[in-house]
């Protein structure tokens, strides 16, 4: 029997959910066939991506907390925040 760690299972479920949301959004864009509605749907997706990134990283770091030093954890979160900041800046 295959045993999966809880943290890994949560990350997998979140990624499947995130992918399903992305595919559903694409199908809605096709269904509506309207650029304004597609733009609105795409804007909503811009909220989902960073949230999933932060949550999955947090879950992963929690699962690895015994193996990774506090300094590395801080650096990883700082890196994620810098990525998100660079996406928002001009």
C-alpha cells in the first residue's frame, strides 16, 4: 500500500483544484465568447495563482520544518514575496 505524507497530499489536492479552476475558466471563456468576460475571468484567475503558490509553499515548509532551518524558510518566503512583488511592479 502506498503511503503519502499529509502535507504532500494537501499540496497535490490544492494543485489539482487549481488546475481544475484554470480549466473551468478556459471553458467559461469559450462558452461566453466575449473578450470583456474573458478579461474579467482572467483577472479573477490572477488572484487564485498567488494564493495557491503561497498556501502550497507554506504547507510544504511546514512538512519540512524539521529538515529546513529557519533561515532557509525565511529566504524562501522572501523569494516568493519578491516574485509576487515583481509581477505587480512596472
